[in-house]
C-alpha cells in the first residue's frame, strides 16, 4: 500500500510503500499519539520513517502502483 504523509509546516509530503494495511497504519499513529511516542513506518525495502505524531497533518492511502505488462491498451 502506498501511503502519503502530510507534515504540518512543510510544503512537501512523504511517500512510502508499506505492506501494512490502512487500518494498521492508523492504529500505529493513534497509539503513538496517545502514548506520546514517535510514529514509525517501515518501507517494503527496509527504509524506516520516524515522525513526531503531533506534526502529522494527514495520511493519504492508495493501492500500490502496478505496472502493466505487454503492449495492450489500458
């Protein structure tokens, strides 16, 4: 799943592809907010993203991009 994370006071958003579902990501953010800890996400390739949960403005979820195979019309 592709996740785009908007950070308050920053013009650009962070993009990450993770194997977690949208509900798991939301639960992780909710837990970090209530516990006062950091919000962590790990990408499929192993890159780890650590964010202060109070700075997260929004989460945007989308399916992982799949590349079409062949020369057929879409």
